[in-house]
């Protein structure tokens, strides 16, 4: 499923209107809440991840924190439209699953200890796999998962 930025923003505003108190919010408060709602983070002992990138504010938040993650993943379709709500899994060299989750937006950042991993993503009901080597400092490893359907 591919959402345009406008569609995602409209859905978020509708969701915010139904769950936030009736007190009026400033434009800054709305902007900050939109960025928070469009990113997800899951810190763990040796592994953490962050996903999001739907909307300008969330995209800026992702870019601000990008340097802290050593594997960057992007989900899109063949036309270049971003994908959201993509299930993913990370498997270590020994074949054991380290983590699985759902990327809320088209950008998924992983912080992994140095080593070899397999990252998998389910797009259009099909699991795709990519091998990746996570390093220490320096340039992050980049992966791209593209929907195979039309």
C-alpha cells in the first residue's frame, strides 16, 4: 500500500482530532505531534531501530538521527512511491532471528553490532531478503526493497 504525503497527513490529522483533548493546539505543537506520530523507535540492548518518513516533519526527524544508525533501508514500489507498514525481520549470521517488526514508514534505520546479517521485508505478500554487513563508524550500509507488482 502506497500513501502520498498528503493522504498520510490527512489520516494523521483525523486520528489526532479523535484522540487529542479538545484544547486548541498551536501550529508548532501540531507539527511536533505529527513528527512523533510518523516515526517509531525500538531501542534494545544491542539492537535498535527507527522507522518513519511519512510527511515533511517525520522525514526531517529521520534525517536528524540518521548518523546514529549503521544500516539504512528504503521501501518503495517500481514507480518510486514510498511504502509504509512493511513487516521486516533481521536475522544474524547464526540464522537466529534477532528482531521482527513493522516499519511505519518508507525509511527504516537499524543500529546493529558489527557483523553479517540478513534483512527481510514482506511486500505484496512476498518476503524479500538482502544480505548486509553492518560496520562501526563511517558510511551506513544501504538497502532497498522494491515492490515487484505493478
